[in-house]
C-alpha cells in the first residue's frame, strides 16, 4: 500500500527551486530519504505535513491531499524534527502528555499512552526528570515518543540519530525497526549516514537538487557485486613486509584481476568458485592471516557517483 505519492511536485522560492517535478511513490515499511543538504528533504516533509504549499504538482499522504487535508494528515502522522525543540523545564511525561492531548487524545488515554510509549523508548524510569537534564540520546527518545504517542499510521523522522554516539545510533535504529515490526507503523526516515539506511530501511529514495535520482529497494541497491573483498594481516615479525602487494602479485601470477581498494582491502574479480581456492592457497603460502574474505556489496553512496560533489557531502558524513 502506498503511504506517500507525489506527482510533479515542485516548490520554488525566489532564488532557488527546492523540489523540481518530483514524482515518487513510497510504500508501507521503513523507507529512507537521502540527499545532500539543500536536496529538498526538509521542504518535502513540510509539504507532506500540509505546512507549506507546493508551487506545482500534487502529493497525497495516506490517501489524503496535502493541499486540502493537512489537518487530517497531521492527525494520522507523527513527526520527529531534526533540531532540539524540547522545553527544558518540563518532564518527559508532561511534554508527551501535552503532545498527546494536542493530537486529540482524551486526558486519561493521553496519560496511559504516554506511560506506554516512554517505556517503549526506554525512558520510563526517567520520565519525571526535567528534559533539560537529559542527555542528547534521551532527548532524541523524547522526540520519538511524542511522534508515536497518538498511534499514527506513519511517522516522519528527520535525522533521528543526529548527535548520537555509535551505541546511541544503534539503539535508535533498533527502536525505528521496532516501530514498524511491533506496531505496524510505516516510517520515513532521513539521514546523511548511508550505512544506517542500508541496515535499517527496506526501501531508499534518493533525491538531489529537488529531483529524484533513484527509488528502489535496499536489497537492489546493495546487491552483491562480482568482486571479492580480501583483508589480510601483516607477516608476524616482519613489519616491512607488504602483505597486500605480495598478495596482489600472487593473484596476478595465478591469472586473477585484483586491486587495492583503499586501506588494506584487496578486491579480486570473482570469475568462478575456483577463485576462493586460489586466494586461500596464496594467503597460506605467504604466511599471513586472513581477516576477511567476502563477496562485496554495492553501497548506496555509489548512487551519487554521477555527482561527485553530492557523493562527498553525503556519503562521507
């Protein structure tokens, strides 16, 4: 089922076109929206929420027209903004209850839903502390809680891992997956960290300069390549020995095509199953340790290869 559809959606400002005839269809599930700063992601979210009118084209969210049914859309959609927008002097419980009431829940239901959702995001024990005393990760969880408290059909999460350390990012990504798997809520999540989208999303939409670059399943974008990634250790007691160069030479002698892909990863063209045996024998003959031998996957960042400036801004953040 489509949760978001746009048809020739265009948004122009006096000196810039933020969205340029964007036509895309987003199915239910966990969908990633990626693009460089200025690509049009935030503008698209504002239009989808009915907060900003489009210049041209149409868009529908959960079957509702964004131009005429913005109020109904916001009743059914949760939104987690990117920037810190939480009042520091109120507790998480007070804030989330308030947001639940703003979404139309009665007082009793709002309190019950708040307790449930704060438990879900891991803040139940800290729910009566002022938000101003929270860490960045806890504040992000409060923003997620208020987006979920009214039991929406769809949530829009704008850079939900912003400012988090690696452990905090993993925890947040796990919560996002559970939003869909346990509650059946569809998710549209924006992120500059493409590795997060590869691990979290079922489908990825890539935009640049307000235009659609690609929309396809994550599995298609990260399909296996015809290359093996090989990583080996240096030879013990011989720090001057270049294991990568020696391995390349051995593989070349065996008639294989291989290169070094930055760092210490040797890429070998996979022409048949016998390639595995050749690599194994070469590693054993050289007396080095085998750290990794796996078939390489494409990365979402390769979508941006046609635009090096965008690739540098997005893929390496």
